[in-house]
C-alpha cells in the first residue's frame, strides 16, 4: 500500500512538471508572437477603445478630409470613437478627451457637435512646466459610457484671420483619451490612450491697388484737370487710394500688413520756382472726413535743393488691433486694415508759369507717381 501511494505521488509530480513545461512554452510563444498577457485588473481591456481623428470641412458621414483652409474660415476636428461590445459587463467612467490647440487656432464652442456620450467642450488656458501658455479643449464624457457605444464628435475650429501667417501648419499632435474601465467583476483599470495626430494648413494673402486722382474736375472732353489760380498760386488737391483688389474685402484668408508705406514722388520742376509747396496732408476716415497727419508721425517728406517738395512717404494709419478680436469672431474685425485714401494739397507759384504775351502758349502738364 505504501509503495502504491508512493508511485501515485510520483505520477502527480510528473504530471505537474509536464503541465508547467507546457505553460512555459505557451508563455514563450505568446511573448515571441507579441501577444500581451492580460493583467488581473480590468483584464487589459483598454485596447477595446478605438479612436481615429481627421480634419473635415463639414459634419456628417459624407464629410471629406481637407488639407488646407483659408484663415478665419471654419473647419472641424472629427474624432471617431468606438467602445467594444465585448466582454460583457464592461463600462467606462470619469473619461474625457483632451486636445491641445495649435498656435493661431481658436475654437467655436457653439458650433461644435457632440454625441450623447460626451458633454460640450470646455476651453481653458494651461501653463506648461516650462512656462508656455497653451489652449486646451476638453470633452468630458457623461458619468458612464457602456460597452458598444460609438459615434463622432466634431470640434469646430478656425485660424485667426489677419494674424495667421500664410502656410501656417496647425498640428493637432496632443489628443489624449483618459478614464477608468470597470469590468463585470468590479475590477478597474486606468486608461491613457493617445490618438494619432492630424494637421491642417492655413492659407492667407494680401494684395493692394494704388490709384492716384486729382479732385478738381477736368473740362468737358478732356482728361487733364485744370486748376484755378488763388492768391498768386495754383492749388492742386489729389488723393491716393489704397484698396484691396478683391471685391469683397471683408473676407477669409487675409493678412494684416503691419509695415505698410506709400511713397508719392512729386513732378520735377522744369523752371525756376516751379516746384510744389506742401499745404496740407492727411487721410479720409471711415466717414470720409479729412483727418490731418503730422510730419514724422504718419508721413515723412523729402525736399529738393531749392526747398520745393520732392516726395511724401505715408505710413499706414488704420493699423489692425488684436484687442478688437472677440472670441468666436472669424471675419475681419471693425477697425482693421481696410482701404485708406490719403489726401494731399500742394500749391505752385503762378508767376513761374506765366509767359510773355508774344510767346506761344503751351499747357504745362505736371505728372507725378505714387508707389
């Protein structure tokens, strides 16, 4: 009997030894194949949450991915999510999606679209350890998300118009999903899942037309205005209009010209004392009222050797002010860079252009240019 028991014990040990060897082989094979052995807490079910991101122009199933957009115009960061339907009894709580906004990108919270699984986005400034201040958007989830849930949430964004440089790339490279997974046995697992980055390029440009006209009317059938003589001088008032060649100046995809100048070169006199003398210089405000400019504060002038006026250089007056932009405003703000008309009055010594009665009359045409 004792001998028989001893044999059975040896057989059991041998069986356990074979089982251990088989388990070791299975574990080794699993490691070689890249298979992750589930942990006890939550059984490693974080992999059952799937996310994908893309940039689209509109919402809906037919929305196509876009690569670029005009500054100020809206686009959507679309986040497609799916919580696996297996195994049974799994739920997700305390979850949220956090998105770090790229530079120059703003959020239109009211235009964003969420599903019943998530709440409206929250925007906050966050100071990073190095002192950098960023904008972070958070989509908190509802108190609980059950397994099998799926949908798409849309974050409505835009690049700031007027201030975003052309070809600026907005990289959404920090999109993070966090939360707690609970399985059917009550075990929990913390989730920390990064979503693949996406990017979009902002497009913007600025072009200007410059046109110069004399305010005095031209005689019927002629193109050249004739000015009248007053107090021994001929007075000439002319305007330089700086305009956007695009018909709709209140548009997306515009740049603000922070350093903007126009140089107006007066005609060279072909006779003694025939040069121009400056009377007044200014610009027309948005009500078309003349506003004078002060030398060295709005314009500078250059004189000829005889003291007559050689040229005027204008510095742009109606400069863009960032403080005029309000949250969610995507079009050109009031008071920003729109057309400007400069107005100049000069006078010419009438005596210099008088001729003796026995000399044939030749009309004097003075031509000047602005650039």
